[in-house]
């Protein structure tokens, strides 16, 4: 891969952000902060365990923020960070490609 | 998902093109046609079986063309199609994001 820096970058992007769910979660949180159960309803095909793991990954990578509000019942909300905002262009491009793929 | 057409498109794009290897293969073939073994050398981390499966998937989706040249030894070459060319913008965006991710 040494002689293909651009290919190497694509691999890096897909390793971190590939998979079916990560960019989808980012796309929702770019619109507005959401609670766990809101995200589950918005992504009906994802399991509770997978959503938990993906949210934790995105939080560890610094793309989203998890905030716990001390109220009863406790409220846990996820929101996009400044780092996550930098993925907006990729989300837009994926939306265009997805619309094209569905129209084929 | 009914009320989120853009999110739905992101899911479609990631379902078809997500995973670590597909966009990487596309990025190489956008540069020039390549033989199987050339691709293997360019992507050292991929197994022979996985590369075979991913190439077949991309061929079935119409993004790449597989051509067999009747010569000895037989030459099999993969090239990008007009449909595959439409993924150029996504490849460029992934390269930008990948470079950014590596520089963090």
C-alpha cells in the first residue's frame, strides 16, 4: 500500500466508519441530539446490543457526546461533537449515492 | 425510517458499499484496470477468498467489468464501468476523511 496513499486513506476511512450503522447514526445526530430509544426507533433493524456498541465506539472516537441528565427517570442523550460535524460532507455524499443506488 | 429519507439513503449506501474492502477496490480500479494478483498485492491485508467474493459482488452490481483474455497463461483483468465511475466523488470524499482521520 506504500505507493498508494489515496487507497490507504480510503481503507482508513472504511475501517473506522465502514459497516452498516455508524454513518447512519452520525447522519441522525447531525440533525439533532437524540436519546437511545429515539435512535432505536429511527433505526428499526439494529439490535439493542449493536446500537450500544456502535454508540460507544463513536463516543470513544470523539464523534459523539453522551450526556447523562440527573433526573427521574434518568435521561441519556447523544449529540454530535465538533469532530463529528466534520463528517457532514461524507454524510451528504453517501445520501446522494444512496438515492442513486435506490433509483437504479 | 419512513420519516427520514436521507438516513434511509445512507443505510442503502452503506449496505451496498460499506465494509472495509469494496470502496478500496473501486478506488484502485478508478485509477487503472488491474489483474487479480495486482489487486492482491495492492491490498495485502485481504484474503484471496475475500477478494474473489468482493470482486464478484462488485461485478454483479455493475460497478466493475471482468474480462478474460484467451491467451496462455489466461489473463483476467478487472476494470471500472460507467456505473462505477459514478462512485468517484464518494472515493474522493473518503480519501479526504481518511487523511483527516489519520492525522488526528
